[in-house]
C-alpha cells in the first residue's frame, strides 16, 4: 500500500512536467508562425546575454521547436535555428493572421494559468513536515491538486498523499485566498520504542484554506492550513492539523 501511495504521488508531481514537454510526432510537425514585425532577432542562447546572430525578415515563417521559460527556440525556412524572446514572439502571427498567444510569467499568468507546482515546509499533527504538490487548473478559480508529504515526529513517522479541489476566491488579486477539500491516505510508522507498535495505512478527508501571494515572474508564495480527518480501523477516528508555507511556480 505504501509503495502504491508513493508511486501515485510521484506520478502526480511528474505528470504536469511531462505535459509541458513538447511532443514531436514522427513527421516532426511544428507550430508555424509568421513575422509580423519588421524583423525577428535570433540569439545564440536563451537569454539577453547571448548575442544576436541572425534576423528573420517580415512575412517570413519560423517553426517553433520548444520553449524554455521566456525564450523560444525556432527554425527558419532556411534551417537556421536560434532563440527568440517572449516579447518578440508576442508580435508573431499564425498562418490565418491571428495573433500568437501563450501563457506569460507575469500577473496575468498568475491570474490564469494551466499548471502549478510547489514545495512546502511546516507541521502535520505536531510533527515536522515537508511536502510538494502539482495542480491542473480548469479555469482561473477551480483546480485539481495532488500532494505528497512526509512527516517526522517524536512518536511516529509517515507519508501522506492527497487529491482534491481548490477554489481561488479572488484570482485577480495579488493576495489570493483559496479554499480546498479532498481525500487521501496516510501511512504511519510508529517508533520502535512503542509497545506493540504496528505500521498502518488509513483513509483521510480534509478541508482547508490558505492564501497565495504573487512575487515575480512565475513565482509565488503559498501558505495553507488543512484539517485532516483520519478514518481509523479503531473505534474512534482521529484528527490532524496541517500547517505549511512554501514557494510555487506556474505555467
């Protein structure tokens, strides 16, 4: 059970990253864009510190190979490959003349984006706790989240895994409060010094809330609280409070 929990949680964190990796078909088809500005500058690398070595004239086309943060690697009609800035790419157009649109690392992207990932530190049931999460947004307010964490306590250690929904109340604000609820599992390993200690895995449910604060580019701070209800196999269920604070980024 513990192995399945860890594997599922790891997959939930890796999957969004894989979804962001450009897929190349056997025919190697890429998105084709056209230069609408007087020219497009190509740099030798993904950054302002890299020199411009080539310019693409107006109305010429380029194929978008992949993206790295605020830079796009493109290939010209003549096979020249280079890096174009996000600012220049925002002026490109599609074959039908419509503007090329993509998510950017700014406040607008913070308000409405597709994916999030983050790392936290805090407390779970009074024990030291570290965790990570990945999120898939359906719109600017509703998202599906999966999280995995590990706690180290005085009497027991353990691993947690959660899946739930998050509702952002004011997505357009720099300070964005949110509510969350979901279900999960907790695997508890009591310290060996305890009498008749036995490892166990329990089902959980939680409700909570928190706040996000946009910092810069794609980075924001997120703090949250969850009240976990642990459905034990004993006569009485248990509760565990989770507090955590950390950094996250969006795409």
